[in-house]
């Protein structure tokens, strides 16, 4: 499976579009985390306790904050 490395712009028209973008990026990142965890080799074949997976909702909320910051909170006119 080929992993896309190109990221979309974080600039969106409104809050709803920012939420949708955060959800899409969270899904993508969560899938990459799962793939990396599944393919990780365990030293000596031993089972070490793995960290708990990060919930998609947590990833999405962090990404939404970054998107909101990139859009200056969607307040007023965009600065060009």
C-alpha cells in the first residue's frame, strides 16, 4: 500500500470545513499508526507491553486546533 506524503492546505473557508479536514487527516494518521504498529518487530520475538493506541478523536482535536490557528480562528478577513 502506497502512503500519500502530500498534505492538503490547512486553510479552510469556515469552521465546519476545518472539522471535516481534521477528521480526514486524523483517519489518515491513525491508519499510518496502526500500520506502523503492526509491522514493528519485537526484539527477540518477545511480547513487550505496547502503549495504548491514540484515539482518533484525540488526533482530530489536535489537528483541528492547528487548522484553527492556521485560519486565525476564522475571524474577520483573511490576511493576504
